[in-house]
């Protein structure tokens, strides 16, 4: 969500997601960093000033900068022990040496920095894109944040280098007002080490976003935030210039957040920027608070920390695609899988293989676990067993320090109350 740009012509219609913010924009008010935000991190990942280096790009007419609208972003990461700095030079060979995580938020081309209207031009040269791609391949962590039009058009060439494509519009759910809240129970928030965290108190229940854009990605991309089925991308010719004839693109099921391992590095991509801020916008006595300080976003701060920790070198939040381990684990509870109608007693006694993500503590014991189910139906003999959607696994206690791994487990139908491989 972006406000206050001199070229915006908002309030052509009044049924937008954030009507109060749009009225602020129409009045020419700027959204600004909240002065009353103080980051608090109960369990910092690193000692102060000793963590990985995070550079926030400021060399591409970025709408969000370290000392501006992303002040809270940087302050929160510093409270977690990261070392945060501005990156003010174009990307060239060697220019990212020393950087562990590169944050690019709402980069713009020179022409789009002055006029938010079509056509949108790339914010990056082909040479810069090649530098960033190679840097990630060699182990860098890219955090790409792209808000609504014209940001997608300015960042699509860079995104394409990683198999990502943005719709250059506004991600809208017709009839919905207020922040868009992604929840695990309705399928909007995906299971992933980032959304589960490394400790029980780091688990993410909801993530709130504030308009933004939608993107698609290669099948290998791991989703975090999945847009509702009725989401549309409103394709304006200039930012905020909505009419009854504004084209709309169906983007239901597209992503607004996701991650991927690339070579020896990782990328995290998001279609909304205000979710990672603490900002206010005012119109007379009316005030809109969004990002970390929005009432709808109690978990956004922890979500940002989990993303940064996943991107960091030597992350304790490992990917579900990591290498399995060869050891047995015991779980506190599980329910039996469903078998096809007509399955024989012999078939029912055959073992069922499921995939489980296990959080392994630094002392080698098991902590949190997530049951993923079979990767498709599993064939044993002539019987095909249904994917283990009914199976559940619980964890107990504080997992402490450690890392996520993947492992396969085999359970039998005749086991009661708990089982082992």
C-alpha cells in the first residue's frame, strides 16, 4: 500500500479496500513512519550488532528507504541482532560483497519515479539483474518486495530471473474493506518453517497486508500467503486512476508471499510493502495505522523476523526441501489414515509412509513437528492408500535452538496412541 504520490488520482470510486487511506491520498496527505513505534524482540536471534548484514536498496528511486518509510523495518531487524545499512550504489560485480540479505522494496525506474503511469520501465538494467541472480546463486539472500502498480512493471524483469511474474495492478477482493488477513485455517497462510517459527511463541497465526499486488511463480516456489479465490488485479493506466471500465484480471489463488531456494542462496518475494512497516496516514482528525501497528496485524512483526532468519546464512529455519535424516522419531499422538473402500485386511496392515517436517534441537532431540502427509497417494502392493490428510502430529515443550529437517515415517494401522518408524 502506497500513498501520497503527487501523480495519484484516487477516489474515482469509493468501494476500494482502504477507503480511509484513499481519502487521505486524495487530500494529498503523506503516509509516514510512525513516531511511536518501538521494536521489542523477546528472544533475539543474534547478539546486538553481530548478526548477518542486511542491505536495503536505495539506488533505484525506492519508495521505501532505511531512514524513511522502512525505518521500523530496519529498527526491528536491528533489535534482532542483524546489522542493517542502506545500499546506495547500482548493482555491479563485487558491489554486494559483504551483504548477506539484500532488501529491494518498491524500486522504480527514473521515469516511474516521476510519473506513475503506463508504460512501466524496468528499475534495473540487464547487467544489474545478472549480478543479483549470480549473487543469489552463490549464497545471497534476496528479499524482493513489490507493491501495487507501477511497482510490478518496474520489477518484473528482475522477478523473471527467478521464475516470478507480477500482475501490474492492485490486488483487490471485491466488497472487502480493511486489511486483507491471511489465516492458516482458511488456506491463506501456508505451513512452512517461516510460519511455524523455531519456538512455540514464534508461530504465526495471521499475516495482514494492505492492498499490494499478486504474483505467480514456478512450481518449485514455496507459498506463504495465498490470495483468496475471488481476488482481482485492477489494471489501471495510472496509479489510483480507477473507473468503471478499469480492466480486471482474475488472480485468485495467486501469491502475495512466497520463498524459494536458488542455487546456494534463497529468495523471499512479497507483493505488499506496508505489512513490513509501522506507518500512519492522517486526514484531519481521521488516522489510519498500518503495518506493525495496525490492529489487524498482531503477528506481522514476528513474521518479518521469521522471514529474515530464514534468509540468513546458516538459518535455523530450514526449508521443507532439506535432506532427510536417518533416525527414528516418536510422536505424542496420531490418527489413522483412511483406506480405499474394499481394501483387504492384509492391505490395511501394510505400513503407511508419510512425510514429516521435524524441528531438531541443538542437542539432537526432536522438538516441533509438522505432518505434511504423503506426496500424493502412496502405493503398497496392489492397494493405493489415500494421502494421509487425516493424520495429525503434536509437539510438546519449547523446542529451543535447532534446525528444521525432512524425514519419511512409516506407521502401521494396528498401532494405537503413538508410533515409531
